C-alpha cells in the first residue's frame, strides 16, 4: 500500500529518510513530496543576540528551521570561531529548550545540550519551561518562524516567564509542489494514506489533493504528525484517521499500520 508523506526529505547526506525507512518495515511504499520553502531573515540580528548570552536566561527552539538559521550564521569563519571559542560554552550554562527529537538532534549539532525533547508539542514544552523557570527572570531567546503559533508565548506570558521572539525564517509554498502532486497521482494513483506534517502543509496541499483525488478522496486515510496539524486538518474539513502519538517515524508508522490494518479486516 502506498503512503504519501507531505514533508521535506531529510538531509541527503544523512542516509535514507527515517519515515520512509520505518514505513517500509511495515511493508508500505512511502513517497515524500516537499511542501514548503523557507527564506531565512534577520540573521545578523540573530547572531548579535547569540553574541550576548549574558542578556538571556536560555534558548527555546520549536522548529528545526531555527537551528538551520543558526547554522547559516556559523558558516562565516569569524562567527564560527566566536561560537567555538566562548559563546557555545557560555550558552551551555543555560537551558536550551526543544520541542522534539529532531530539534534536539540539531541543537546537539551546534554543541548545546537540549532539554525538554520529550515534550512533543508546544503546549507540553510550555508546561515544562514554566515548571523550571522563575517569573521575571532573564528573557528566553526564541528564534522562530513568521507563522509561529501563539500557544507557547501565551502560556509563558501568563506565568510571567519572559520570552523574546525573533523571526528568523518565513514559510512559502515549494515551487514544485503542484507539479509534484500531479505527477504522483498520475503515476502512482490514489494513495492508501496521506500524511500532513504541518498546518502550512494543509493550507498549501489540500485543494490540489481534493482536485486530483476526485470522489476517490473518501478512500484515503488522512494522518497527522501531531495535534496541531490534526486541528488544522479538522478545521479544513478533513477527517483525521490517525494522529501520531509522538512526532516520530515509529509512532507514525504504527498509527498508519493500525488504521490501514483495521480497514482491511
């Protein structure tokens, strides 16, 4: 059975995408179609803030893109040297809060120690942060996207935990998205399951999928990587057959297996 994953592929140099690999273990034929493009902004401002760890109580990351922004900054020799010589060690005296394993791995890549990776979503991460941070302490620096949800900032504000947000990337539709979807449906047919990985994915893909599927859309089991995406799907009128218990390849594959297995009983 075919599964369509609406997400960016993992970095080519880090081996096969873990979602394709995990679904393959269940006998599914998974295909990735990149949905989003990212434009990085305010990178000078980002590094300026990273250069003053004494002004902040720690860091908050809810997206791998925020780490990509830092990595782009560190490609400059002078900035990389400053980071390696002192900034990294100084930030490591403070917490680096992360929302999940993918983000935690990227935090480790830049030499920091992640905390809160088992949270899995912004709501739970906010609870975790509030349980550890004192009200009116130094602000946490939060590099984020232009489309960030307000769940985490609102929860921290209500508890008096200061947060300084900085937009470091903007999200747009991938230039090849429509062509890639048309090509997939014409060559592979209607997939047994379609997985959304973000509210933006729902926004950019749904209309195309409805058009390409026609009345066969009722045969597709739609899955979400997490509750935020599931909410966006429901708001758009998509029946959510499966929400992964955690945002991992293992949890998603197990959820899809369960839904499609029940369908075939």
